[in-house]
C-alpha cells in the first residue's frame, strides 16, 4: 500500500490545524458571519462528512480480483508486501492482500456478515477497508483496502539505499507518527467492536501492528495503520463458538507446540520481533499482544533501529542477535538520572542530531517498555497509552516552539 518516491518535496511537520489533531474528527466546519448579526453559523461540508463515514463493504468476485491485478502479475505487486497488489477496482485505486483462512473458509453469508461488522469501524488513522473476496477454491481470502500514497514507516526509518538519511529527521515528526498510531489502536480496541455469532459486541484484535504495516503520508507525516479487520475476516481472531476450544488447546500441556504449528487452524501469523511471548508460546492473540507490538514500534521511532538485527561476534566467530527491547532496557536501567539520560541520548537515533526534549524521550521509552512487559497483565491498555502519548505530543510541540525550529526548509522522501 505504499510506493517509493524520489525528489518529492514535503513540508516540514508543523502543528496541525484543528482539522487534524490526535483524536480529531475529519469533518470540516466553515463559519460565516452576517453584517446584521455578530453570531456565527457553523455548517458542515457535505463532502468532508461523506469522507468521514464508513462505506458499505463490497463482496467482490474472485474473477474480478484476478482481472484487476492482471492475474496477480508481479508488475502490480506492492513493494512492501510479497502478497499485495495495487489495482483499480470499480473505479477505486485499491490494494489487494492475500491471506489464508485460518479456521476453515466461511460461507458467503458469514463472510459478508464479518465484513459488514468490521466495516462499521472507520478512523482517520486507519486505512479504509473497501471489501473482500474468497478465492475460487475457498482456501484463501483477498482483502481490499483503499490505496494510500506514502511510504511504510519501516522504509522511512531505515532506507537501505542511504542509511544516513531519514525523512523523519525531527523529533516532532516522530511524535506525530506515535500519536496517530496510539490513537488509531485505541480506536480499534475500544470503539470498533464487531458482533459475535451470539450477537454480543466482541473487541477487535489487530494482530498486524508493525512498522512495515504503517503508512506515513505527506505532507504532514501523518500515520495510517494498515490491515484493519484482517484478523477477523481471515479467522485468526476466534469467534465465540470456537474461542473456548482454541484456548483449551493452547493451554493443554499435552498438546505440543510442533503439533499446533502443523495444524493450519491453530497457526497464528506473527512477525519476528513484534510477537508477544504468549503468542509465541500458545498462539493466543489478544489486545495485549497488540500493545506489545505497539511498544516495539515506539522503540523503533525512538532508536531508528529494527526490532531484531544480527551482528558479527568476532571473538566467538558467530552471529549474535541484538534485540531492540534489550538495548532499550539497558539504556534505561541506570538509577542515576544523569547517567541514565546520557545513555538515552546515546541510544536514540543519531539522525535526530541530539535535538529532542530528553525528558519526553525518556518518558516515551518508559511507556514503550511498559508495553513490552513479559506479563500481559502488566501492560497498559490502549487508552492509557494514547493519553500518555498525546500529552507528550503536546509537550513536544511546545518544546519546538520554545527553541524556534525553522520551518522554511524542505525535506525529500527519496534517498540522497
């Protein structure tokens, strides 16, 4: 859902107008005044209101997906997804992703019911879900989203062509992304519940929070979360009817991990470095595992590093795995304030050129480390994280104003 760009000028991130702040709505209001009255009348832009409302989802035909993607031709493949294609579907610029059904293919009525339920959720920090289709043999799912121009957060932070360059070169641009992500996930967890087969609301688990699944858009570096609803549509998040059986299987000591991994119904998709310990052990995804992944992404924003990397250990003549979580913990472990802040400055991305409010950075690191706690019950919920990040975002904007950061220069999304 992203594309590479070269020599595209993007304005330096500035405090957004009232039409877009963390927890803002996308409706725009215009005020008109009359000469005979000092009172103002607010009117809603119908086009903006239409854009802010969810659309009726579409259950596409498999042949329609195949035709739009030129039979899934490699030239249409998205650069950030091996199983994603860009195309035009019913006049809309779209991105199609292929996912396996994890608990057996549902019938058309059940798939449409899931799709309708998920599509009720809509937020400015989520990529819009347009529809879905089951493959011809019923084993796979095609999920269709609105195509969003931009670049993935992973490529913004780690440009393989020029490691010394990042489009997110200022502290406030990274706090903008952090605020959008926190509020997007808070919306998913608390305001986008779907209906279970019993008719009761069931919270949504995203299960794909990672830097490569987050789109950074121009010109103000706002972030959008991709793949909203995929876990529900593909059956990764169990329905009420099979949740108890899945939990029993996951916690049964007589059931080996190898046996579960060979069972397609129990196989849970996850990305190395973002997967919470309980998911690795039992495959039990939850909103707490989403919080773990969000914490990893926040650490990426702070350090610029990926969740895992490998370095050559010359003494032992072997590759050594370096965990971003562990390096963050080491940077924050000192009880002496001066020593700890010195370590934090060394750990934070050098491309920020030591220009950031160190107190805010330290607090953000603490929130991120709370999110990646080994015990799911010790992790904060999305509401608490969003509130903390919002406060730090506002403090960061005040810090930028206080130091007088110039705004008359431009940056480029492309490598230099």
